[in-house]
């Protein structure tokens, strides 16, 4: 696995999670690269949402992968000596048949990969994207999940643990993100013992796996949330889990969004 802690320092600007024109990002890789150089970043990773074998407007296609890799190589050469760019993917874990451990992803010349759960199967086995805005999540709760929030949360954390056990990724992405929409749907759900048991069981698996945890700052400005929630940081640090701070940027202006706040909060944990 890539050792992120050894290649970055506390005074360095870095971001290993970003999305561009190859998935649901809103600008080109060249625009992100120029902004990263202008802001003085030393390490920057491009991590499009991986191909998936289902319909998804947010994921790149397999046909785009060679174009993506070529563009990373071009930017690496263009900015050599100024910044280190990385070719990565945020790989969706859909189940044991599709995720970071799949031979397709293991065959790609990626510098690192992020393992994330965005899709879970509904009670009929149909994969449903539970990420994104709450309005859509609430609609999907009635359309796909029979308004059973316990099922959604249970399944999200079960999928996350399965992903860790299958392995072959470097960073686990926003590992408690389901709590955001779940808390809108059922206020106080994250304080319930059964929910906390899920998070603690997942952290147990993270500790055993050796993967790096990202503190994802994307939702801080709009929702005052980071993933994982700060309440879990102390246990991660006490267990010597490697931690990095990523902005999950979809526009160039936000590549460093809320990262300084997260760094300060982490230092005070």
C-alpha cells in the first residue's frame, strides 16, 4: 500500500481526492492542475469515480480510462519539478464481484486507489446510489427501501466491512458518510447504540487492514460535517491509523476547501 504519511509533511499542501471531467467533476484536469500549482500544492491526486457495470451518470466509463491515464501522464510531464501528480480512482465497492480487488482495477497502472461505498442493494437486490443530496435520498427511501432506514444503515456498514476484507485499496473514502443523509431522515440516529456499534466495528476492521483513512472536508462549509465525524478521530489516532485530509473537490476553487480547519481540529484532538 502507498505510504501517504511518509511522502507528505504538515507544512505541505496536498489533496488525494478530486473529481474532474472524467466523472462528475465540473472542470477539466488541466484546470485543476493549474489551480493546484497556483496555490502551491506539492502533491495532488486525480481520483475519478471508477467504471461500474451499472448505469451511473457520476462514474467514468471503461472507454475513458486510457484517456484519463494519458492526461495524467501529460500533466506530470508538463509540471515536472513543480508538483507531483498522481493517477488514482475512487473505486466503488458493489459487492464481492465488483470493487477494488477486481482484476480489472488491479491491472491498471494506478498510483493508489480509494475504496468507497456509494451504492447499496435494496431489499430486492437492485443497486441504488445513496450518496448525494438529501432530497434524492428521501425519495429513494420510499421508492427503493420501503422507508427502512435501519436496513440502509446496516447494509452500508456491512458493505464497507466487506470491502475492507476484500482489500486492494489504499484509502477508505468518507467511511461514515451515510450518517449525513440518515441523520436528516432520522434525527439523532448517529447517537443510538446500534449505530455506534456499526462505526466501531468498521473502525476495528480499518485498524486490522492497515488502510489510510481520509478526513473528507467536502461538506464542512455547507453542512458543518466532516467524514468521518470528529468524534471518531481520537480512536483512529490512538490506534495509529494513518490519516490524511482530502477535500473531495469537484471544482478547482475548492481543492483546499476546509482542509485548514480539519488540520487545526486534528491537531487539537
